C-alpha cells in the first residue's frame, strides 16, 4: 500500500515541535505502508522571516519527502486562489507517484487540494486537529472552500469527540464518514523518571519547591491568562515555580500576559522557547503538576505526554482533554475559571499520593499508544481503498 501524506506542518531545525504529531504518526506508519511525505511551503519574499523559516530544513525521515511551493496570503485571504494554486502544484507530484491513497493532515490549507485529487480518482482521507476547523469559521469564503473539501473527501478523522460533534452541527449529512481517532504518543519514549529529585537536579530546579509545568501555544484559546490569574488569586501558589514552554505566540496576547504578570508582581513564572523532544521529556519528568487551561482544545497532546511521564494533569472541559483525563491521571474542570483552577491545583499539590507514576503511564499507553492509533488509521486506509474500488 502506497500512501501520499500531505502536511504543511512538520518539524524542522527552527521549530522541532511544529507538527511533531504528524512526524510521530508517519514514523510509525512507514513500518507498515510505503509512505511519501509532501510538505506544502508558501512562497516568501523575506528569506529570514518567521514564515520562511517555518518551511525550511525539515528533519530527516526514513521515507521520501518532497517540498513543493504554493501561493498563500496573510490572514487566509483569497482562499479560492490558494486552493487553485495548491492543487495545481501538488497534482504533478501525485500523478507521478500514483499512490493508493492520499492522507491530508490538516483541513486548511492542505485539505483545500482534496476536490482536485478526488477528480483525479485518488482515494482521500482527512485528519482534522481542531484549530484547522475552528479558525476557518470566521469568513464566508473560507467556509465555502472547506465545505467543498469536507464533502469531497472519502473519510474524515477527528482527534476528539467534541470536534466531531461541532463539525456535525454544521454538516450533519457527513455523519457516516467522520470517525474519532485520537492522536497517539510514543509511550516508550515518554516514561516516568526513576528519581524525580535527580530529574529536577538535571534542570537545576530547587527540589524543595513545587514545580508546575505548562506546554502550550501562547494564544487566547490556550488560556494561559487563566493560569496566571489563578496563581495571582492564591498566595500559596506564589511559592511554587511555574515553567511555561510557549510557542506560536500571538504578539498581542503575549503582551497582555506579560502585563498581567507585571501587574500582579509575580516573580515565580518563567517562560521558555520551544524545546526539542528530548528536552521536553526532561521537563515532564521533573514537574510535579502539569496544567493546560485551554478554552478550546482539539485533543491535548501535551496532556497525554505529561501523564505518560507520571505527572498529574489538570485541564478543562474544552473538547479534547475529556477523553484523556480520568481519576487516575488528574482532574478535569470547567474552562475560564481561575478560582476553580487555583483550588484544584492546591488540592492536588497537597495530596499527590493517589497518583502513581507507573499506573498513569500504563493507563495512557493502553489508550493512546501510537501503535494502536496507527493500526486504526491503516484500517481506514484499507476500507477507503476497497470502497473506492467498488465505485
């Protein structure tokens, strides 16, 4: 079985975290199928810009990888032009490869090419992760092109049940072709530390202090402001050390966070840039509690990774965390409520004993191990190819 995988998000040396879930899934898939990755890269006129670096120097893979260019516009303007150019530039590569199936990882922009590929009689699968759905709901033109893709594709995978439900609220006629397949994690890599004290020492963290960790994009939907307000509201939390690994920052939101910290005179909060996979493991293993206070969350990959490392987690009823968090790994709370978040953090910090590292790891591995996820995806591949052959 030969699969063409299309994703504009893939780790590179400038950002080793972007699209890491696509990388991990592809790395496992290539053990079972013949895989070729195609990375759409936008034309940029500023060579050193963030936008340019986003599409350069992708990490090496064990399968073929092809970058191709397409025209894009800021703020997702002119989506029909983007769709035309993306499809036009992808088509020659696909026609040369003649894959058994094309798997699109991301609704916008990658999935815009679906209608053209369907016209060329290629079976197609689309994975929607969350923001790629929610951020295309704001304009009529974006909604029009994504609707065409959703109705054209053979099957759709969503990483969470709420995401599926939200899509079906607008397009109930798609019910028979949408399936929930959560992101998988490498549970063999994300493991609990043998000695948490030594893990803290490695990062030069004070072993006498409680260390809170958050790994998130610095955007409004991720709710970092809620975490800051919770810490501000409870004096005992000001004695903790808060480590925030932030990426993909929205400048206005980041500025508001900085002002909020300054206003409340918080000196226990430290920000870090995007970390490599191995560095991230060190942070997970050293942390005492992990918090993801999202307002919207398609899945919550960092939650699963942290829990797999034996760290109790707190997150919100925001879409994805509900399927990850159970009583053995942490607490799920209402979103957008600093008081509830603060009290929950304090309660867990005071009583960490119910959370057993090895049990947490086994629980997450059994539910979200990437091997299980990949086997489910392969079943969808086969079913789509068989259905397409009958048409």
